[in-house]
């Protein structure tokens, strides 16, 4: 199986770093910011800036906090707060052991730090390819990779991932453990929403087995 | 019940590593209160904490009252002291029965805390238990020898520690002679051993860090490896000093090539967080044990040697008009 997988929010817990960084920036201005509420709003679909505005921060303050957050969120220290989900290593190991090939598809500013991070987290050996797309245009960047890769599925955690898969004609499996919650993903049009990466992979494997069975029975071609 | 952790000496590298580990493993599920003698804008860990207070130094008379006030007001459930004097203070607080009943203090017995805060007494005790230590003596009644190594009996982080000739030892000030220990010169490599012990389950884990380069007493470049010999010493130290959870110790070699214990810290070290890059998070395991959570997940075997280097990170901590 040839699988494409997103990183932040799909294989890595993304809340910790995002919230800790925003919390720290707020504290540097002696502000008491409820980052849990910010996170809830982001999971529901808001950007960091929009979440701050919703919580009553002024435009100026929201702009200052957001601008710093965007500048600092991929600094090495904050990256060190990332950790894999509990099922990440086991699921990736299972896929590799079964002969699957996994390509990592992520939107990051600091591609140079990504390799270090993956090594620190014990993840770098799982991927056939690692593709880093521009954070300013993740949908287009990921769609371009997906369209050329012959992937059987893409697993991601955002509507941007969903749209990229749709643009490329690749089946998409959403996980609701990351940047967006289940409601937001379904609202964006995701038909397959799973609790975690392991469940997404189980679903993909099951669908693949059904397809292989039907192909064998029918002799050729995909099912109608 | 909300879990609230109080971390002392929050301006230290050890505190920053411990607080980072809590945030990494538990995110915002744990409330963190940080205290330090410095103001908030000079303590990086303040940025990660939910609350911060500037407190007197532990030696000052108001420290106790301030500490107990913060513990009560912030509803602290776990207290992690990190400098030797504060650890010794916390140990005495526990044994004096002065801690709130629901507070867990990550500190050893008053006896062990006192020993770890007095290197000369520590060496004497360890030697009595058959654990090899450098030949040592108080600076006002020093060993014979052309060159000796002098350090404060109650120091940490290698502060004021240095090689001295016998003449320079004799020329130490009255105060230094009263408060320093001198010992035989020991030889590289200097290795810090990070340890985790849970005697209730018979579980232990240690990892050795050869200090290839040191800045201000803290490892900046390390070779990390497993050692059966040093693991055995870790267990003996744990048993001798009743040390549980995460602690660390340093070893070097004496003139005969014997491994000797040069320091024991009843707490994680400032370089302990370097082990995290190998998949071994001693800080997180320390807290997981306090909360009766599985800690085995924070450890992985290390094959051969792993080199880890550390660089500073810059943080905007405050502004002023």
C-alpha cells in the first residue's frame, strides 16, 4: 500500500506546542490568556487570530500575539514539546512491516528543523519520502504531491488536507485528534473521520482488502 | 482533582527541563506554579508556568512562610525542590510534619537531603557503605598532596570548584576554609548518571552521560550510553540514601583507575533533559510515578553511544517602558 500521511495533528500531538507557545507569548506581556479556550475555538475551525478576537482580545493585541506566535512556533524549543500520539509508532511499524510505503506530507516553515525533530522522535526511519510544503499555501502544495504520487489514501487532520486530497483525486481519511474536531471535519465534507491514526489505517486496510477481494472475484477493474 | 505542581529554583536549567517535560507529557492538564528568587521577567520557566512568584532565598527567614502560603493559596499537590539547600529544607519540612496532608514532596529523607547538601559528610557516609569516593578532607585540615581539588561543601553546578596547589589551599580565606572540602585529583571522563528508581515495584533505569563539554557546570556536549557498572552504583546509592524517583550522580576515576562517586544529587540534573533525545524522559517518569501513572513508556534502550549537544534558545520574557 502506498500511503501519504500528514504530520502535525495526525502523527504528532499538536495542541501542546501550539498552546504552550501562545501561553508563553501572552505571559511575556503579563497577560492571563485561557489557551484551552483558544484551542477549542481553533479545533472548531478558527485561526489563532480569529480565536483571540472571539475571546475578546483587541485587534492590535491579537495581531501582536499572532504575529509572534507564527514567528516563534517552529523554533527549536517549541518543536521539542511535540510528542507522537500513543498509537503513532506502533501503527507506522505495522504498516512498514506489512510492506506499505509511507510518504510524509507536511506544511512547515522550517524544513531544516523537521529532519532533526523526526530523528529526535524516532520517526525518520518510517518514511519513503518526506515532502515539506509552504505553510502559506498548504492545499496547493499537498495537492501537487498527492496528484503525482500514486497514493491509495491520504490521512490528515484539517480541511486543507481534505481539499488537497479532493483536488488530487486521492481518497482522504480524516483524524479528529489534531487541529480540527470531528464536527468541523464533517462540516468541511469529510466522509471518513476517525478518532486516531490507527483507526484510520484500519479503515484503509479494510477498504483495500475489500477492493482486492472484489477485484479477484470480478477478474479486473475497481468495484462500481 | 486538578494536579498542581510547584517547582522551586525555577530559574535553573533543571527546573526548565522538568517544567518542559510536564508540558510535553501532560500539556495543560497539570497546573504549574514556579518560584524563584529572581523576578518573573528573568526566569524563562515563568513563560511555561500558570503562576509565578518571587520568593526569598531558602536561607532567609521568610522563605518558609512564603513557601507554605503559596502551597496553600495555589492548592499545590506536588512540590519539586531543586537546589540542595531547598531539598534539605523540604526534607526537614516533611519530617517535621509541617506539610499539608495532601502535598507530595519530591524530596528524600532529611538524613539524605542533609548529606547531599554537605559533600564531606556525603563522602564519609558513602565510604562507610563501601561506595568508592575520592579521598577527601575539610579545607582547614587538608590532605597531603601537591595539587588538590577544592569545592564548596554545599555547592552545586560546579560553582567555585577548582584545582588548587597545596599552597593555594593554605591561602584560602577563613570562610572558604570553613566551608570547602578538598579532595584528591580525579581523572576524566566525568560521567553523570541519570537514574530512576521505584523501590515499591523493583523498577530502576539509569543512563550515563559522559560530559564531553561543560558550560557553567552544565553539560553542553554528551555521549550517552548504558553501563552495567554505573547502573549497579546507581542502585547502591538508591539503597544507601533511600533515593526514589529521579536523581543523578557524578563519577570520575581516581589515580588507581577506580570509579569514584564525586557527587550525588537527590534530584534530576540540569543535563538530565538531554536524555529525552534518546527516548528516555527521566523528568516525565518522575512525575508519572507520583501520579501512579505508567512510567515505563518514558524509557527506551540505548544501543552503543548516542551523542547529544545542546544550544541556547532565546526567549522574550518581558518588556519595560
